């Protein structure tokens, strides 16, 4: 389902429930549909500190805010500079490693916060199922690197 189809589905669901009392089952389905749209509707969005979360969105831990071309260039400069000043080359590589590691931790913390925001203590079973599926994918990526 693409993002526009998901949006239409949620709008249809909202219209179907307007003006009438919702049963517990239809309310749960409505919430699950809305969560499914937010969770699976599109690739991760990173604006305003929010992120859409999906177990199947292909998220991989990437250092947040690190320009990979610049990082590679700095690393290459450190390696090349080893002959002239080995100590400085290793210090530069250490500084770069620290920056990249901090950025990677920030990305992982952000992803975990997005996962946590996708459910709450009063969530229905379908919402919890989707959350568990997303957590499973997140943990697998951290454990296996893929």
C-alpha cells in the first residue's frame, strides 16, 4: 500500500465512524489502521524529531549528521599522513572514530524513541503486534548488522 492509499484508507475509516458510536472492535481496528498507516506507510521521515517506524523499512544504523564523503576523505588523509606523522594520523583517526560513534549512537537512540512512540500502555493487540514486529527488526539489525 502506498502512502496515498493509506491516507485514503484512514480518511474513509474516519468518515465511517463520524456521527455514530464506535464499537470496541471498530475503535480498535480504527486505531490499528491509523498506526499501520504511520508505521508502514512510507520510508522514515526525520522532520521535527519524528520518525515513521516500520519493521520492514530497511532501517540500518547510519551515523546521524555525518557526511560520509567528508569522513572518508578525513580517514584517507589520516592514512596518507601516517608516513609523515604517525602520531597525528592516529589522533585524527581517533577523533573521527569518536565523531562517527557518537553520531551512530544518536541514530540508534532516535530509532528507539520512534519505536517507543508507536505504542502506549493502553494499546490494543494489533498495535502491540506491529510494535513488537518493529522491535524485532530493530534488534536483529543491531545484533547482525543487516
